[in-house]
C-alpha cells in the first residue's frame, strides 16, 4: 500500500459533546487535501492515505473513547454501493453499522474503565462436577462397548 493510494475512512461517533460538524471544521482547519461527507453515523473521509491517516489521527484525539475510525473498502459514490445506481434501499453494510453502533456505549465504557485503572476480576464458577467424579464416569464408561 503506497502512501498516495486513495482511501476512505469511516468515522463513527458515540459522543454527547462532539458533533460531526465539529469534526468537519477541524478537518477543514487542517487544510488537508481530503473530501469529507457527513453520514448518519458520522463522517466519511476520502483522499490520499497519508492525508486521511493524518486527519483521522487529529480528529480522534479530540475524544478518543467516543470517536471510532475504520477503513472503508470502497470510495464514496462507488456505483456498487450508491443507492441511486441500485434503485434505493439501504446500502450494503448499513445494517452491520447499525449493530456495531449499538455496541459503542459498551466499548466507550470499557475504554474509560481502562483509563481510570479500574480492574474487575472475573468470578470463576466452580464446575458442576468434581474431577474425581468425572474420572469415575470415564472409568465406568471406558469399559463399555459402543
């Protein structure tokens, strides 16, 4: 992957105090040579890899536990994804984004717990049968033919 490859990144927000428009302004202020499109989940940023990566890093630093970024497989307006060329309906992948979006509060909470240094020990339930009892079952069943 060359640094001048054209890529797209999706920026998904789970924030109560950062809006997509805030991120767009920050991107415009950076004067990076990228295209930005607001979506229902956040933004899509398209441009040369080095420009998009730099902008993505800058905007994520605004609220790292609530701004999530992933590389997109196709550029905006791709005829295979564009609803206008497909006759309407949800874009492929939209429903997966909906599911992922519902998980973001849990991810944000976990990231904040890690930052605070909260460590929760997972309680391990004791097995329902003892090792001795399992050995007894194996010995009894081992002699039988199947």
